[in-house]
């Protein structure tokens, strides 16, 4: 897959269509958080019991225009943990390296419940909060660590950071965890270069079947 050239001009964040999309996204985030809050609460309770750790983690990522983003997730990795950090709802992880490449059979993903949450993206639902606050979009490149951006994007990072990171994206509906980082980079930059309302809606519509099926996810 050829690398998409770096954009020479930024995508104006204030275009009316994207301002309207941002308003709709925040309204959708409120509705989804209300509807899905029982699922998130029950999942968090199960994680707390199974892991004896805080149910949520916040991992430092690079957000829109290079801003720091503490990305929320439901904890699904605790294999080998000693359970020292009890009594917190959220554990903050300031690790610039992060998980470089997901793979099936990761020993940190302990048990079928954690695997189920990851397969069907239940662990990503807390990120609706970031959509509500305007830090993330429903659709966009996934937020990465600083090390991942330096290692895999190089000069193209400038283009990547011109749009808000998203919960869903082009590479997630194009093979997800089966893709290499080079393929993921090319798809992220393809999204940035060709971003349109039509592409946004197509990705959004393809995301739900992918999540329900749990394909290419671990």
C-alpha cells in the first residue's frame, strides 16, 4: 500500500459541515452515554471483582493538534498484576511507549470476559466522554502515543494531528488488528487527506457491524 503524501494545507477546523458534525456528535455522545451506562457500570463492576484493580485506566496519548489526551478505557489487561492500586476508579498510565502491536493470546488479557470486552470494543465505550468534551470525534484516526507517532509517522505526524482522533476509524473497518502499523498509518493519512462527510458516514455505518461481529479484534 503506497504512503499517502503529507498534506500541504491544513483542513480548516471551522468549516460549517464539521462544526455541525461536532454538535451532532456531542448530542449523540450524551444519548449513548445514557443508554449504555448500565452496560459500562456492569462491566466496570465485573472488572473490579475479577482484577481487584480500578475498573478504568487513562493512558496518555497525543490528541488533536498535539495536545495531551488521557484516553479512558475499561481495564482489560491485568494478568500478572499484584493489585497494589486498589481504591481508585481510574489508574493513570503515563507510558509514552504504549502497546506497539496487539496480538492474540496476550497473557495480560486475563480471561474470557476481558477478551469479550476487547473483541466487541466494550472497553472503548468510556471514550464517549471525550467526544462529549470535544477532545475526540466519533470517527477519526485512533489516538497514539508519542513514541508510536515518532516511530511510524515521522513528518506525516503533522497531517495526522490536524483532525481530532476518533473512537472509530478507517483502519478499524479495514482489517483492524490484522493490519501492520504501516498499513494503519497509510489508512489514517488517507482518511485525513480525503476526509468528507460521505466518508465519515460510511465509516460510522460500517463500525457497528464490525463491533457486533468482533472480527479482527483481540
